[in-house]
C-alpha cells in the first residue's frame, strides 16, 4: 500500500498488515516517506492505537532499521534497566555498578534529560572526562571485559526511532502509549540484552500520572519483550515527590556514590535495591529477592560496588578519583537556602515543578540545544512528612548564576504544600508486573 493509503486506513480505524508497516518504517528511515506523512501517521496512531500484532510489527521494524548488537561473546545473562523518567531519578548510576559487581553483565544505552526529567548521560558527563559517545566496538568490549558500559544511542541503533522521536516531540504525539512503548523497546532490544527490568514511574513528576496508565504502558512493553523472546519485569514506582534529596547532575552522582556506601536517603536506596534485585534474579545470580539483597549488601559493604563504579568510569575515559573523592566533582559557587514561609508539615511536593525549577537554574534543558551546568541543582532538606519551622530551609539551591534565583525560589516555595499533619505514607513500589 502507498503511504497515503496506509495513513488513511489507520485514520479510519483499520488494522494495518505487518509487511505494510515494515515497508512504511523502512521508507521513512530512508527519507522516502516525508516527515509530514509520518506526522499524520503518528496522529492517526495517537487516536486509533495499534493492536498487539501491529505494535509488534511497528517495534520490530524500528529495531531492524539499524544494527542489532550481538553480545554473545559476553558470558552470562545480559540484563538492562530502563526508567520512564522522573525527578531526582539517579538509580542507573548506582544500579549498573551494583549489578555488575554481583556478576550480571549490564549493557545500558541511556538518554539525555529534556524538560523536567533528568538524563543519565548528562549526570555521567558531570564526572570529569567521562565519555558516553563510545563506538559500538568499545561498547561490546567494555560489556565483556568490565561487565558494564553506559553510552548514548548511536547512529546505527534504531535510527528510525531517533528520527521519529524528534518528530513526535514537536507534533504533540509524545504521550501515546503504543509510540512510547515501541520507542523504548526498539532501542532496548537493539542493545544485545537477554532480559530487561522496567521502572515505570507514576505520579506528579512522571509522564504516567495514573496507576492505570502506568499499568497499560508496562504491560504493553512486557508484551513486546515477550514477543521478541526476552524476559521483562516491570516495577511501578512512586514519583509523587522527587527521589532522594539531590536534583541536579553532579549532586545526583554524589548521592549515587553515597548509596553504594549505604549513606543515601532511604527512598532512593530502596528503589535501587528493588530494581537491582530483579536484575540479579533475571540474570540467574539469585533465586529470589531475599537472596539478591544479601548479595547487594555484601557488594556495598565490601566496597566492590564502588570499585566497580570506579572501573567503569576509568574505562570510559573519566577520572575515578572523582568517585573516591567526591570533592573533585563540579561544585556550585553559591548555596542559597529556600526558607519555609510558615510552620507546618510537608504534605506534598510537586515533582514536575521542582524539575522545571532545576531546569531554569541550568540543571536541565528546555530544548535539546541548551547547555547544562553540571554543578547546579537542589538538595531537598525537607521531604513529604517532615516537620518544618518558619524560616527553616526547605531546599538548598546550588547556584552559579544569580539572575534567576528570585524566580526559582518562588517556584520552589510554590511546589511545597504545608499542612497540619503528615499524609498517609505512599508505597515506594506500587506494583510488580511480570
């Protein structure tokens, strides 16, 4: 079928045939299907959806638009983790070396932050010298020899997705579950993994605001993985407030290292342990969560997890001394406290508002061409349930440019809700789907 006929068929709610989907994606990758035609198709999918067969064909076509990596030379079950994005979500920074220290090979292709959510690549690049632009050959070698490699999407991996994501970002079709699921899974299946753990964030700071939407996305991605012969498990985790206390690139690296030293906030520690435990079970290193956690605590207590992080940093061109001595990481010139306007108990923190305020400070991007300042960000001195006195610090801002301090301060104060009593505690892991 011609592109026009396919677009019209999906617009009218018809089921597309797998060969037609593959041909359409292939033509788009080559430039024979135009951006305006793909935009029309994405909008048709946004309103009409894709059934399981269509979605499988769409994802496989994006996967096969480029190179599918073969990591068979690396022994063991190769397991990755993917998060749908949140505020203060630095889990990959501690999870990858933890899992690798326990013997699970971790091939991880990550993304950059955009808008209110942070990106793993930006955080890693706050480590002096750290390179995320390695070749595919280096990626294979480090997964084999070091047990872990963390890079960005290369030009040869799922190029159809790279083109399509940029288009979706400007055509109001980002928040479409079939397109989200196919985008994530096409990249993950191209990595050379055997199994995948999904961290699907739910709440005010997540793309999925409701539990029902998060379940649908998780089940959709699990279905795609199973159809491609991969084991996939999803945890639905809370993002109604930022994770941990650090928001900002270098600050989050510091907190990640502190987690490996068992000195990090309890919420961040628990989410990291829950996800890494799933990786160890999928990777055949533990029979259940209890056994996995014993291995994880042993790796932290012995220093093996921190040493593995140093090894990864050195292998990717970074300075491992910045991990052992955290003062070598970028630091802001000025610390500015954001003071509570009244007495009370923190009843809520608008995570997305905190993320956007950090972006205004220079910790994130409003558009892809923006340059990030790795040193700036927030340390949350008060989280939900904490008591605060008027004039006490809610947040400490780490600042290099005073120009927006007043506006950012106002945004942070507006993001905090203070009341008379603490709300009921929300579980960190809301649900497991596997």
